């Protein structure tokens, strides 16, 4: 599934079935430098798992603004797995004349990255949040993989929020998506 078609996918498996292991294998097969976004509470565990599964040291970047150390890590392509928390990324969002922006997003976009893996992707389902806006800014990364056990938490629009990051042209507006894929009661 991951190796066919477009390089933007949702991997929805029940808890404990190995989403992280599959994502690590996918990154290895593609020889992809990978940014991992996850909840802060899961970052330590994700770092240990990536290191165990790949034999490569995963690096966590912390804080609401990138430090000089963070910039050095981002520029050093020998680091294959870089982990950041949704909370740090969201905190870096600022409103500006163009709508919104992020210092972290700018730093990440200047760093070579082949794959973005969003762990617990259902946490970015709300398009009004800074978290969703940050991930949406990262849509220029060539490959995106959303990992979740619950792609639809409340209604089909939760799924639309993820799909619109992956491929806005295919799914159109929320109204078009609702009309094409959902019943009137959601």
C-alpha cells in the first residue's frame, strides 16, 4: 500500500499493530530523511522505538523557537530521524499579514526532508487549530504519512481535515467532500 501510488497516505491500524515499525520500514526503503511529529507525551517513547527499529539515533528538537543547536541539527543531513512535538510546533505559530506563520516551519522548510510522519494524526483533525495550520504549512514535503488508530473521531470532516493536507485538489472543499462521501447526517 505505501509503495504504490502517491507518496501521501494515511496508515490507520489499531493500537499496537505496528504503525511506527511500518513507518520506519517505509522510511528505510525510501532512504528518506524523516521528520516525525507526535504528542509531547509520546516523544521519548517514539525516540526509543525509532532507534531500536532502525539502529539510527533519533534526535528530538524541543522548544517553541529553534535554537542555534536545532538549526545545526536540521542542516546536518546525517540525522535521518528528527522528532518534534505538536505542542512545540503549535506554540511557534504567529499571526501575520498573510494569515499565520511559524519560525519552526521556516526552519524546517530550509532543511532537506523527504518524509513527514505525523504520529497520532487524529490530533490534527481540527482545521481551526495552530497544530493543523502548522502541518498544512509543511505540505511541500514530498512524502507525508499520517499514522492513526482513529482517523475519524467524530464525523467524516475529521478525515477531510487530514485528506486536504495530503491532496486538496482531489477532495475539494468541505462541502464538495460532504456531498460526495458523506450522508446528510454526517
